[in-house]
C-alpha cells in the first residue's frame, strides 16, 4: 500500500513537472522583444518592428547608391517618407531621384559627389561617389530599444574607399512617439579627406507629399555644380507642412539658418504629425545649418557653411588620413496630437543630456 502511494506521488510529480515545464517553455517561446530587428540578406534589408508593427527598414539596394532607412512610419503606421522612386504613390513629386527615405552623405568629398548619385544622375557631371554597405556588425532587439550596427565604405568610382563608415542606429518607440538615433563615425583611409563647403548634405529626409509646404508657384533649384531642377506647383489639397526651428523661424525662411533642431509639422489625413531632426552640441559645425526646402527635402548640413551663409562663413572641414569624426543625430516622429515647439525643446534637451564622448577630426 505504501509503495503504491509513493509510486503515485512520483507519477504526479513527473506529470506536474512536465506540465509546468511545458507551460514555461511555451511562455518563453511566446515572449518576444517589443522592438525587434529581422535581417533579410537576400532582400538586402533589416526590418524594424515595434509591438509587431512595421516601423522602418535599413535597406541598401544598388540603384540608391547608399544605404537608407525606408520607409519610416508613425506609431499609427502612417508612412512619412516619399515613396518615389522605390514605391511611387499618386500625386507625389518625381524630382531628385537621389532623395530616398532617411540618408547620410555629402555633395563634395575630395571632389566626389556622394549626394546626387543614383541610377538617374541626369545632367549632374560627377565624379560620383557611392556608399557601399559592407556588413551588419551587430543586431540587438529589446523591450526599450533596439540597436543596429553596420559598416560601409565611401568609394571613388574605381571602388577605392575614401572613408570607412561605422553607424549605430538606435530605435525606440512608446505611445505616440518613435525615435531614431544615428551615430555615424567616418574614418579617412589612405589620404586626407576634404569636405569642401557644399549645401548638399549631411543627414536628410524626403517627406511624403502631405508634409510638404503648400506650393505657391513653380520653383527652380540649382545645385553646387550648376544643375537646375524645376519643381512645379502642384495641387495643394491635403498639403499642410510647416517648418519650425529652435530659433523661432518658420516656413521656408528656415533654409540657410542655424538651429539646434527643426520640427516639420503637418497632417496626413486626420493624423497630426511632427518630424523633428536634432543636432548635437558635440557635432562639427554646431549648431547646424538647415537645408530644408518646402518641397519635402528636410536636411541638416553642418559642413556647408560657405554655401549656406552666402559666403560670410567658411569651414572646409578636413579629416586627416587615419583619423575619425563622429556625428550624432536624432529623428523623432510624433503623431496623434499637436506637437508644439515647447515639447520639441523638451525632447531635444532629453536627447543631448544622454549624448557624450563624440570624437572629432581636425
């Protein structure tokens, strides 16, 4: 009788262990990080999801000539980046095929144009540089943030690297807000590298049509090489964008001015949206000049001082062979409620308080 009792307890113990163990295992398998990175090497992309919903992707298709984040969405899933040329949408502008997603490059690096390069360079003369993705160095998913570390080369037309780039992206999302930190280190290779003052740089975003400024007339914009691009007046229905800078400047007047941050506010459908790009006090050229156009180009350019100041200033930043420089920026996307300049300033202070230890070239 006692042996049967002991045998019954043993069987019960085994059954409980298996049942509970199976449940714990299932719970472990079901638990996933809120912010998840998934690599797809065949498609040349790393996808970023937050709470199971797409946020953005790091992509490096050959025709774009540099890695970009594309598309970028709000917390509600609304795309804030222009679709053309990768995924055209009705009513979009089809100018500047090199404006894709969120990117980082420059218009004059030892005489090479990294900004205007694409599969359709038009009348741009070059010589063109290409930023080649080399590898994903590290991916870390998590509940509060996820980070992606990648390496790339800034190459001359013959494939010789002028610069080696290492970039760490940090993705966060909570409630109505999404943020992207981009920390990019550029290291000069076998020769000194001159970033000659040029208005075309440095970190840039091409926004959806609805976030552009309403177009009041056709415009023609000329780049540093003299290439003129016509930007026509379009139907302004649903177009609501307006720039606000940390210096209190608004609208098209933001272009060519310095500021710690600029917010682009508007609506897509009924959804209020703000996109904020933030500079860092330890970046070269702080506070940055803004290459922010009403037709949807939203860029911070600390290196183009002569071009942006109408000749009143000059930088011509030089990076000696073997030395490095690091740039840190944050892009914040807020949706679901109006986002005022006071909130933008608070978010900016939160950003700079967490950033330190940035190295600079000479």
